[in-house]
C-alpha cells in the first residue's frame, strides 16, 4: 500500500513539472493580459489546499473540544 502511494506521488510530480514548462512557453508568447490571467489562476488553485487544511484543523479542534466536555 505504501509503495503504491509513493509511486502515485512520483507519477503526478513528473507530470506537474512538464506542465510548468508549457505554461511558461504560453506566457512568453502571449500578452500582458494572458500573463495576469495565468497568475490569477495559479493563485486561485494555490489557495484551496490552505483552505482545506485550515478547515480540517478547525473541525479536529472542535471535535477534540467536544470530546473533553
């Protein structure tokens, strides 16, 4: 089980590196508006993992607080 998870993580990281080079090439050939759009998209996608982790921490905090009471 542990080996399959490590394999999946490695496969996804290889694909991710390839996409970054493609995004860079698109931005270099595009204009200012395209670069701003891609930067906004990256920021939008980056925010969700932090929101999910914060939500999970809040739920666990509330759960532990309810158990102690």
